[in-house]
């Protein structure tokens, strides 16, 4: 795994009277233990990855408590784990990135929500509309509404997040309904502190076994006619129970303010941003005291009609701050107010944008408009001036910079084994012309950025093969589907490979065998190299000897499989070309093997350091470009895109264009040399070997070489 | 938002994999150790792979007194106090997004990591670094730019340690350097290299060298080591001419009032330096000179203090060519009036006295002569007693008036310097019309008030053409200085000038958003 959570694991062990300092998502992890969970599962993905990673690394401690931790193969299997809470009084939590993960899990979620739960069940999802979001612009809220799952959206400070985790289990048990908690990306990564409690070892656990399986109960199955009763229970029993609990436990917060004739209803997760916007408008102070009364919805579904009506009654106007679209909450509030015959003017998406992240700047504009209409007594000028100032600032910046600065999207790491495959693919296109490329989720989707710009569709994790199923039937040239091993095991094996085999479909699938789910932090899959293989491989690729993927494909009946080592760019190019042009009708799989460089370097660094320390001979390899032969056309960069292959000013007074240059960050993967060879680029590239602690032979040969060269060398 | 609870905000712009998260953790840890409320957030996501990424920290600069503060999770344009960027384009990106303004101390590396788009160009797709740096310098209140990459490699560390040192060196943290270093030490990995990188960046961020004359002045003043260190660090950031003026000015203010007062002076200098573009260099230097003089206006306390010093005694002695064994006596001739007395009284009392004196017609008349022999114990004690009033000075009537006018003048400078350096240069020289004591000073004040009302104020609200008003003020200033008797005042005054002897400057010139001095 990419990150070590040694310190965080210690923080999980804190007890009554201690203070936890750390990230929001790790506070959730701690809160789960304080709530006495029996089991935890999930599938990694930003921003909730750390919740699971830290638990996986803390296995020994989890075992001590009797808590079972499962790194699931996808969100569907994580959601299905919650079935344990249907029939047993055990608490459980699962986590994934929403909304994508919730889509994958939704089958299990529907059938979990139907019978409801006995033990508290919590689903922690990462949600975002902002700059860090790769999540599509949909809302977990919709899932909560359609399946009747309760949805928490806590204020983004650690004490509230922790309290809401604990209350979620109680809410879940009080209403026999699973609870979801959405956390925005910045809330997951927020650093703060809270006072901890002792962890609770669950009553039923891996250490306290349940001796007898639960009795058969048809009522607990999602199967008709039980499901008709479930539906009735949802709105007649569970929903009222949930609303009662929400009110009785004070889950939503009412912040009083002196302008009592107006108000703001805000999603809990937006509260801090809303308060900052109010502060900028001169309507709040730094401690969160607001002039405009606020109803903070730490539970955004269900709403409590009486609570909403009570808040709005006697107010002329209320502004709803609800991030994302459609405006589920605003619509619901409207309905509740109509029924309660409260005629408060309701604003929301009319003054605030329908989509996009609600930053303080965005909210300020909405508040400004709301003030102008309903807060005549307050001077709106300062708020307006601020907005104008920001606009002017941006204009000034744009002028000073002379236009926009270029984007810097994420890229393959230095030495990444996936880059050569795309370099090869670019070379293939020189022969075949433009190819249809079905792309997938994972590190390899960085190939959609410059200099590669590959990909015609991204449909979902492990879906690339399936998404070329129709295209391949009407394309003169075979399309290429690209998938990582993470995506392959998550979904691609079934939705892509088995479907192609069932339909005897033609097609080309490239599987990036790097050994890990690298994009989310190099979590393990079932084809991750064994510890032994890694030790044997040392600095070499440990995935070379790992054949689980090949064996699986063979076992399923794939006839055309080629495994190539990524760094042999010419070989990769030829194999790809062969797959595209082969007369063989049927699925052709190219397995591009090359272990994740992050893992390799992590293994290699200590080995290297140890060798140097022990005075053992060691060789460091890197590449270089000769400045005097480089013509500065940068085609090497267009084929590689390595961060260490860059440009620098030429020292030649006759040249004005910058020359290519390899920085010292080079790990010597050799791609640039390979590309220069395969693409017949230019003679400027060279490999440099640096020998530390040379042996006698190194020294003798070096001396001899230099002596003779010296005799012949011109100045 | 009231300044007392406005959070201090730090934005970190970096590339994925550079350890921006570690840096954020370090800063949080420092704040926690100092007992300061703090919150940090980030959006690492997939940007971990060399893409642009950012981390955001909010904290209070003092421990929370009341309720815990509510911190926001993302930066608001125009509301970032400190921004550190590990690379020049990333600094520019933040400038582009509106996160850099006069409030911001921008600390950025000048080295470039080219984006793929720039690199893959057939010829030269690189952005002009001058332009990027220029934008950063133009918009930031203060820009500290140096090559962090060189330091990172030289010390075999990661850029996060260098960025940490740069922020500390730029003086943005409300805690001393040692706290940062202790946190690095306790972080456990690569400590030596991190510390080396931190230290190098700390020095680099302090930038430049202390001008020799300024350094000599500081050394000669025999300041406590910590203070000299602190001041030198501040001076380094400024041009040499400013350093000399600032060193002398700070020493003067220290001597005049106290350390905090000198600190205020340096902060005002800093604000002037920030406000003045290179074209306004003349205005800047002139303004700093006058700032020092103005802040150390001569009142009874100051005079008494200066006169009762041993150095003065020695000087008098040597000027009198007194030989060893000879006795020297010094007698002072004072003639204070009600206004001088009122000046050192607490504001309310002083105002009452002024009103009384005006009603009774004492003003300008009721002076009483005092001959004090400073060389006698009695006289000396009298002077020292007056000098001991020094701590009360900031509450005095005169101080209140001077300070108010001074702030208005500083705000005008900040407003005019970037817009019209020529006019700013004249305004910078405006305080020279206030000179001396007694009547001279009253005239000077009237002159100042007249020039302010007729030239500066219209220029601030933009009623007149800048070039024309610069010329007009230059001429008026020359004429005023050539008019020791103050005839111009009576000629111009619509109302008797003496009727408004004290409030001769508006509170905020032009009523616009021109930044005033940092502690205004």
C-alpha cells in the first residue's frame, strides 16, 4: 500500500479523556470503533480510501477488538456485507466513493433497505461537486430517497462528524433502516481534533461468536409478498420513527440570529462555507454567530416537516442552500410548507446556481441577492463590493499574466510502466490511422491527457470492454479497449470478458498488469505479486511471474492471449498491431506487464541504500539528452510525457528553441531510449550508469579505457 | 468581519507527490503546539500524480478567547494571507484564480516544471517566466520569490521542507523558527535533510543582505541580539535605500517610544514598500523619511528626554570646550503655552483645556516662561519627570491628532503611489511643511491642511487630472516653503484657518478602499 498509517493506528487506540488529532475520514474510522461495530468493509476511492486502508493496516488491533475488516472487491460486495445486520443485532459499516460506487452497490442497497436492519448499518460515502471531483455530477441524495435510506450530511468539523457517526447507528436501530453519511472531499481531509471515548468491543464478533444461526423468517427476505409489507413499513413505521429520533436527539441544529423574520436552511456539510459567506457579508462573526437564523440539516433525508414548518413560520423569507442538482431538498421543503399552510417565501436555486460547488464566493452572491430582496435594513454594499473586488482582481491577474496559464492535469508517475504502452499505441496509430479507444477508470486514464489524448469513452470502472461491444461491430478497424488489473477484477472480467466470450465477439482488450489498484493508493488485488515474488524480483518487475490473470482468461476460454513487457516498446507496438490486424476472430487480449513503479521504487530504495552503506557495488541508471545534437522539436516529449523529460534553454547562441533535457528525477526506466529507438527519433538520448563502490575490475577497466581514449581524443 | 476573529489563511499550491500534505501537517502541528485553533483541508484525489494540487489552512493568530472559531474549508478569492507555491506556474495559477491580492504574502519558487502542453510544442511553448513572476509581484502585497528547487536538491530533501522554511523565513507564522524545527525533528523521517532545506529556505526567504550602513546603525545602537536579528531579517526584504532609512527610523522610534512603536514603524514602512511600484521609488523613500520624523514628533516629553541625557551633557561640555575639572551648568528656557500642556494631557482632558483656553482667549498668549537648570538635581528631575511621562504619550491629545493625520497621509500614499508616482512624491513630501514648535508649528499645520484640502483630497476622489494635480501640488509646496509667514493661508482660507487648528485631515481620504497602514 502506498501510504503507511503507523501513527494513525495509534490514534485509533485512544480512549476516554484523550484527544484525537487528524483527518476527518480517520475520525470516522475511530468513531466506528467507539460505536462498537462488528464488521467494516468497503472499496477504496478518493476521498474515503483512508478509512479502509488504516483499518486494513490495523488488522492486529481490529482482531484484538474482534472487529472483522474486509477489503471488498467492489462496492456491490461491500453493500452486500450489510446483510449481516438484517438478522443479527450487530453494527456494521461500509464505505465507498459516491456516486459511482453507490451505482455499483445499488442492487444490494435496494434489497437491504427493503427488509431493513436489526443492528445499526452505516454507509460512509465520499461526495463532491468541486475541484477535486472525479465523481459525476449526481447526488447520493437520490439513492437515499428512492430506497428510503436516511442520509446524513454533517457539519464538517470533527466533533460533529464523530457524533453523527455514533448517532447514525442509533438512528439506524431506532428506525430499522440503514443510514448513509455523505462527506465532501474537503471534509474527509479536514484536519481537526475531538475528544475520544473508549472503543467498544462488539458483543457478537470474531472473538464472541454467535453460536446459532438466526431463525428462518420469510419477512426478512426481499421477496414478494414480504416486500409489500416492507414498503408499508417504510412509510408507516420506519420514517416516523426516524423523524422522532432526529428531533429527540437534536441531530439538526438551530442557530439563532437577530434578523428573525428571515432564515437560511443549509445542508450540514455546507455550514462552514455558509457562515464564511455570511461573515463576508457582515452577517456573522468568526465564531459562527449569525445574524440570520439558520437551520442546519445534519440529516438531509428525511426532513422533519414540523421542524421545517416551525423554523419557517413567522419568517418572511427563507433561503435554502443545497449543493447539487436537482433541488431535492428545496422541493421537499416547498411541499412541507404548503401542507403546513406556511406562506414564507422560499428561495434556493432561483438565487443560487443549479450546479457546481457552493464556495463562499458563490454563496455570497446568493446571500447578496437574498439581502437585497428581504433584508432592506442591512447594507448590501459591502457584500457587493467584495464580489466586484474579486472580479477586478481576476481581471487584473488575467491582464498581468497575458491570458490563462496552462492546465496541469495529473500524469503518469516518473517511470510508470503504463506510459510505454501508450507510446507504443501512438506508434501503432502511425500505421493504422486513428483507432477507437475505449478507456476505463484507473491510472491509465491519464492517457486521456496530453501528450497522448487517447480515449473515446469512459463508461465506468471495468467497463471499457463492454463499452466497445457495439462499436466493434460497425468499425472497419478493430477498436481497442484498455483496462487496468484493478478494473478487471472489479467488474471487467464479468461485464467485459465473459460477455464477449458469450457473444463470441471479436475485439482487442489491453490489460495493464501492474499488480495493484494503483490509482487509489496501490491496494492489493488477487493478482498482486506474493511477498516472496517481490523479494526475489528486488528492483525488477514482480508481476512478471504472476499469472493469475492469464490463468483466469485461459480458464474462461480466451484463445488469443499475449503477455508483453511494457518497456519493450517495439515489442508492445508489434503485438498491438498484430492484435488489431490478426485474422483470428474472437477476443484478443494483450496483457501489458510492468509492476507499478511506486511499489518497485519503494522496494528498491532501501535495498539500494543498504548496498551503498555496506560498501557493495551498485549501479544507478539514468538517461540523458545531448544538447548539441538535440534539434528542439520535442517529438520525444510528445511520445513520452515523462515528468523528468523536460526542456531547458539551449546554451547555443544560434538556437532559440529550448532543448530536451532529462532531470535528475529520472529513475532510468529507459522509456525515452526505447521510444527514440522504436520511433527512430534522434541520437541525442543516452543512458548513464553510475557505479558506486566499483570492484577491482571496474577500476582497472576504467583506467585502461581512459588511458587509451586519452591518447586518441581530440580536444 | 471584525479583525479580531478573522482567520489567518494559508494556501499551499504544489504538484502531486511533492509532500504538500506533509507541509500542511507540519503547519497544523506547529499551531497545535502554540495552542492556536487551526484547520487544514486538501483535495489530493488523483492529483497525487504530478498534477496541480492545493492545501488550505485556516488558523487564529492568538489562542481563541471565546467560542471556538468556525473555519471554512476552501479559500475565498481576495482573502488569502499567505500563499506558498512550489513552482512558478502554480503561483501564477493562484494569481489567476484571484487568491493573490494586496493582503497576500506570496512565497513562490522561481523554477519551472513545464506542463506537458508547454513541452510538447514543436518549437518553444514555454510561458514567459518574467511575465509569470511579474504578475505575482504586481498583485501580491509582498512577493518572496527564489529558486526552491536548487535548495531542495542541494540539501537532498523534499520541496515541502523548503517551502516550510520559506514561509517561516517570510515571517508569516505567528511562532518562532524553533517551533517549526522542533516539529520537523519530531516528524521522524529524513530529519537532517529536512532541517537543512528548511534553514536554507528560511535564509533565502529573508532574502538579500542587510545594507552595510543599516547594519552599522543597528550594531552601533547596541540592540538586544534578538531584536537586532529580528530587524535585520525585516530589512533584508527591502531595497537598500529603504533599509538605511528604515534602520534609522526604527532606532529613532525605539528611542522615542518603545519597541512596539518601532515595530509599528517597520510595519508602516513595509506597507509603503508594498504599495509603491518601482516607478514610485522617489515617493517611497521620501515618505519613509517623513514617516520616521513624523512618528517622532517633538513634544515636551521628547524635548525633556533629549535634554536630560548624559550624551547631551557630554556634547554640551565638549562644545563649550570645557576642560577637565571645570564645571558646566545648563539651563533650559522653556515657554510652554496651554496648547503644549494640552498636547501631553490625556485626550479628553487636553480637549477640555483647549476649549477652556479658546473661550478665555489664552491661546497663543498664555505662555509662561520656565527656566530649568538641567544640570541641577531639581531641574534634572523635572525634565526626567517629564520624560517619564513617555508611557502616557500614546493616550495624549497630540498623539491622537498626529496619528490620525499620519494614517490619512499613509492611506493617501498607498492609494496614489501605484496610480500616480509623481503626485505621490509630492504628497510624500507634504509633512515637511509641519515644522518646529509653537507658532511655526501652528502655521505649518494650517499649511498642511490647506494643501491637503486643495490638492490631495480632490486627487484622491479623482476629481482632477493626476498630472495636473501633481504639477499644481509641486508648485504649491514650493510656494508654501517659500512662505514662512503663512500668508498663503490667510489668502486662501475661506474660513479662518485658526478655527480648525487640530482636525486638519479627513479620517479616510476619499472614503475609498485604499489600504491604510497595516495596523489601521
